C-alpha cells in the first residue's frame, strides 16, 4: 500500500462523491431549464404571440369593455382587421402551388410528390402562424407508416436555444404544452415538457415549479427517429423556423393600438346613438302622478293630463357624430397603411389600371417580399431534412442538388390591359413568352396546344392524302 493511500478516502466514499457531483450537475441543468420555462411564460414575446392569435380570431380587447351605469348601452363592436390583413398576405403569396426549379427531373418529381396538398396546406398554416406570432415552427418526424412528415408546433410552446444572434441555427429547444388526463376519475391538466437536443429527447412533467421525469412518455430517448426499428439522430436539431421578418415581430405589434381605438370609437358611437332619445319632453304643471304615467298616457291615449296653465313641449335631440366618423375613417386608413394591406372598400379599385393596381398593392407586395425572403431560407432548411430522408431510404442522393422554390403569387391585374399588351407583343417576343404572360395561362395550356397541333397535323395529312390518290404500281406479268 502506498503512503498516499492511507490518507485517501475509501473507494465507495469517492464514488458516492462522484455520483453526488453528477446529481448536483443534473439538478443545476434542470433548475436552469425551469428558470427558462418560467421566464418564457411571463415574457412579452410569448404574450404578443397569444395576442396575435386572439386578434386573428377577432377576440379583441373591446370584448372586455364594461359599463358602470346600468341603464346605458354597452356595445362591443369587434372588427376583424387582423384576420383580413393576415389572410390577404397568405392568399397573395401562398395560395398557389409553388414551382420547384431544378434541372434534375427525377428530383423535381419527388419534390412535387412530397409537397402534396396536405403539406402545402400546412405551409399556408405556418405562414399564418408566422404573421400572427412573428415566427412559426415545423417539426420533422416519421408517421406510423414510416413516412417523413411535418408537424406544426404552436409558437408559444417553443423555447429555442439559438446558436447565433441572427437566429439562424438552433442548438436545442424545449417544448412546453398542456394535456388533459384522468386521474382517479377526475379530469386534470398536466404541463408536459420535451427537451430536444443533438442526441435525442428528454421528457418531463412540470409540477410545483419542478421538472419530474415523465415515465409515461419514456423519460428519455437516445435517438430522434426510427427506421425499421433502427435508431437514428438528425445531424441538425429537428426544428424548422419560419419568420415573418428578421425581427420576428408579429403583425399585431404594429396595429393593435389602432384596432383597439377603432373598436372603441365605433362602440362608443354606437352607445351614443342607442342611448340618446330622439325627443326630450318638457313638462309644465304636469297633472299626473309620475313620469311613468305620462309615458303610458302618451303612448296609449295620445293625450297628456296637465294642471292649470300646464303645457307640454318637446326638444329635438341633435346627434353629432360627424367628428367620430371622420376619426374612425382616419383610423381605418392607418390600420391598412401600417398593416401593409389593401383596403378593398376603396372606390374604383375594380376599375383601376395596371399601374394603379400595382401602386395600391405596393405595401402588400413589399411585406410579402420580406416574408418570401425569410421563407426561402426556411425552405432550404426543410429541403435538408427531405434530402437526407431520400438518401437514407434509398430513393437517391440529392444532398448536393440545387433547387429553387418559386412562389407563384396571386397577383391582381387588369386582365383586359394585359391581354391587349400580349396581343401587341407578337413579332417582338416569342409565342411562349407571350402565352406565359397571358392572364389565363397555366401549364395545361402547353399540353392542350400540343394536342391541338397534333390533331391539326393529322387533318392536314388526311386532306392531302385524299387530294393525291396513290399511284398504281405496275408489275411484270
């Protein structure tokens, strides 16, 4: 035995200290995670996300309006400006199927099959989520059939751990959400926590400010997905972010005060109109018992009892609402200006020329340019997961293949003007370019043109065949 061994703690004591240190480290990590969750749930960013969705659903603050005086009206007029502006942007940018630009035809076919109607609808919902909440998330996973799928996580449930200040790469993320369950025949709500990291997923239940391992969920998985019961981990964290803008600022931030003011002005004006009577009666030496008897006699018998030298007169109530209406109109204009949308109530919008339409849609177009730029980056991230799935499942190696996602916008145009310009371009541009810029053009047009040309060619060949009978062939006999 060495001399230093005499002063060293026994092996089991040293191991206990090591285990204790490990537990302390884990506890510290969990405490940090608890603190992150608590700060996130109280944060202004998360609050704005919830507000954005509520205003999209037209659950605005005007519904909290109270009236202290019992007899006065309490009109609550909620106007769905947020929903209209969001739907305008989504309809303008994401209503049409995108085009996948690549020279690799098999790859393009696979992309078209992957982005089916179900996934394209999910992309539209992600766009709506991003505008309402500033940022949206898709989680790649494998469904029960073993197919690559994407699930939209509500933004307010996600706490990302960003690798950089520009929020381009996620190192890990935490998902916090509530579920309902039955315990001892009682319905209870539980707060679940999922922590996704580079080596797998950890599952917890959040109770009394502490994280408890979630046994029902499996506590921990050292993989992200299974293929043929084989565990795999993604090289990237399985979360794709879609931003509305670089600042991740939701639309509601710019218009909430304007929408609230509009609702308040309109509701107050409605209260005023409802509460002010058309006439105010002036009674002199009224001979009845009370005002209720006066109104009853007036309505039922069309007479009023008065004492000597009594009289009844009425005063006209002049209701002035012009100033309020002007304020409401100014507010409406501000909502569409700072919400970067198009007020379809504008007079002459349907008869505007192409130049006028482009001007009126310039704010909407600018906002969608920013949204498209952010989504292009997100689609690159999304393609990484799709390409690696295709590679792992033996459908081809497209990891180095370049592809562009082209958004086909639903642009409002002056059709007559566009058709006229197209007809004037013959002899200047080739026929296909002119067709592609025609307002009625789509991919089916080319197929039908080819079918039409083939049919015409057959008719020409048949006509010539009948015009020139076949020559007789002489044989030596």
